[in-house]
C-alpha cells in the first residue's frame, strides 16, 4: 500500500499557500470596499457659522416631567447640558419629536427660585448605551423651551453660571 508522507518542508509550503490565499481574499474585500464610490446623495451641507444661539452648560440638574395628558410622570432624571433655550435630558423612554412635555428643573443652591417650571417640545431623540446593571434602554432627548415660569431662562443661566465657571462653547 502506498502511503503519502508529507515532509516538514511540504507542510510549510501548504501552510504558506493557505495564508497567501487568505491574505489575497482579505485584500480583495478591502479594495472592493474602498474603491466603490458612495451611492448616497447629499442633499444639504451646512457650511455657515454655528447655529446654536445659547451657550450650553454641562451641569447635571434634576428634572421631573410629565406629558400634558397627565400620563408618564417621571422624576429624578438628569440633564446632560442646559442652556437658556433648551436642555438635553437623559430619559428612560423614547418620545417622538414634536411631543410636548411639562417639566420642573431643580436649580442648584442658592438659586432663587429653587426651581423653574415650563413646557417644551422634543426636538430630537437618540438611543444611548445603558450604564445600569438592569440594561434599561436610555435615550437622550433635545428639548426646546416653549414656555418658562418667571424669571425663567434668566434664573437658569444665572444659577448655571454660579455652578460652573467653565461653560461649554456653543458648538
């Protein structure tokens, strides 16, 4: 009976041939992805100056909110940033853009009044990875202020300027 015996040199050549084929396949896939032109259509590109009108302060403030119909009351939520015109709020539910919310923002001490009540509109939402052990879904929501109780935005900005000496640039 004939048996095939492959020497150490033969095994090395087979292994080298196998690695070369794999390398060639990886290179072809990379080249295909990088040389294929994009098929998307750019409809609009903003090339002007920054459009935000108010400085954002990266200060975590406690917020409670509810929907105008009285449902979905939430307490103890925190802002990611706040400005005189709106806030970015970390939420446990996704609300659609255009949804109206009534809220109470607890201002840092020694602000007077200690809270600002208002109404706002959800402008955008984005899902973020959960940091909790329960793996609850979390969302960031941009809320534009529509109505604020007096003194409103002046109280918010004054208390935030006292709470932080380094505001985020409006970028």
